[in-house]
């Protein structure tokens, strides 16, 4: 059940087209499919509530149009040009992944279309002079820095860190900042290597990790990171912490069984997150959209699975667009852009606001990461626990040696 009203008027609604590509197939299909689900749920909710109210007394219903980009960057610009030219998309949402979103952003800016990016975390994407591209994810530079803080808290005396990552745009951006942050905190980075996208054998990298390494961090996307985690377990890694990108927060990661236990993942959002209208009010902030429990229940009823942060990110991208249209009372690009520039809200997904400086326009500055760990319940079943930051956690992190 929708717990807020997008807004309906008595006048006949108009329809706006929201276009995007998504990875139904290819290496990013797990993340891409979840993102599609989130956008779909958002659009269905808007339409069920009567559309988004506009200043002229009408309302705007949403028609979603998307194509499978096959996780292939070479397809993206052609498809976004088609969305704008043939499908007459009024607004855009990005594909999943920074590399694909980068390709789409060029077209969005060139064709004067606002694009909300979901699943596109690389900071550099928002430092190219674009004025119409807005990020819903926490930037990559802050993806794993919290894992360093958590390591120093739960593994006293930790000194050595190994970093192994996919050599794509997003993961490379993440680990570059991770290395700087870790060294500033006094850690020694004893291994810092990248692997090609599509790598399936991680033995050459795992064998280089010194046996007295305290933590292993890195990874890339779902498929490669899951394989990396499984092979770390199979090869008997002695690291006290393993913190990886993208894959661990996905419910599907639990299929690794014992190899999942103890693994920590940075997450944009979790169903156990404690964001609420009451907390927003106490901070003097506006709350918009459904609550955490309401979103989770709606998603589970519609798709019969627990939402991942990729699902929540897709929904949040739509919610940002909806709020900007509502605030501006218009679907005009410049008016909606002005509303996005001014936005600073709390949602089920957390705080959302944007850098509006010329140097980093559209970079997300309000949203923060949370960190999960797979642990065993009392009955031995795998459960995902929120372990950091401490003010939002529902469990303490457990070193891998005590799992």
C-alpha cells in the first residue's frame, strides 16, 4: 500500500516518458535487473496515485521505456539517442555502472535532457562540466573508507591491507581513494593490484597476499566479486576482514554458503536502515516518499524477493525526479533542474542533495554508505547484519577468524 500520495488532480493527466537502458543480459545483469525493478515499482506507484501534480492543474503520469544494453558500453550511446529521438523521452535514468552511465551522460547533456544516475558512483563522472546529470549514489571515493574505520575498530592492532580490484572505472576510483585513506590511517597496503573484467581465476592474486595480512578489500561487480570471495575461502585466506564491493549486499550472495560468512560489503541502502520521517523532522529536514518498511513491503509484494540496494537505488532515482517535477510544478527541463539544484531531502534511501558547484555539478553530497556482514543466526542460517556505522547498526562486526 502506498503511504504517500504523489498527487492527483481532477484534470486529465499527461504522460511523460522516462527512458533508460539496463543490463538484462551480460555481466551486470543481476544489478541491472534489480535496478529495473526499482524504477518499475516507482513508476507504478506514481501512476496508481494519480500522477505527479503540476502547477497548471494537470498531473503527469509516467511511461517507462528501456532497452537492454547487454552490459556493453558500445550499445549505450546508440540506445540513448534512440530513446530521445524516436521514443521522445522527457527524462532519463542512467544504466547501471559508472562506465555505462558515463557514455549515457554525454548524450543526455548534448540533447539537453536531465539524467538521474543510479548505480553510477565514480566521482569523475560529475567533474566534466555537465549541468544536467545528477547522482543518487554515494560517490565512489567514499565506498570503502568506512570499511577501514570498521577494521581499526574490530581488529585492534591491524596493520596490513591487501587490495585486489576489477580494472574498471568504478572499482579503480574506489580503491584509489581507499588506498589514500588507509595509508593516512596508518595502514600498510601490502598488495595493490587490478584484474581484468571477466576474470574467473583469482589464484594469481590470492597467492600474492602475504599470510599476515589483516584485511582484504576490493572486488568489482557481482559476478567477479562473488567468485573472488568464494576462492578466498577455498584457498584458506587467513585475513581477519574481507570487505568487498557490490556483491555482498545482494541477497543472492548468500548462495556462496560458508564462503559468504564474515564477508563485509559496502551498501548504498539496506532494509534494516533506520531512516524515518521522525528522524528527518528532528534534523529540520523534509521527508519525502514511503518509509523504509513500506518500500520493502511494496517491493517484496511486487517482485517476491528482498530488495537490494540496487533495487532501492532505482526507486530513489525515480523519486528524485518525481520530487523535482512536483516542486517545480513543471516538466520543463530548466525548471526541474532548478528544483534538483535546490533539493535537500530525507527519504527511505537516506539523505539526498547535490553539489551545484561548476567543478562537480550533480555529485551526490548527502547520501552515506552503510556496511553489512553475513553472519550465522542462532539456528545456523545465514543472515545479513548491518554493522557500520555504529549509530545505525543492528549487530557488531565479527572478525573472519571468529566466524
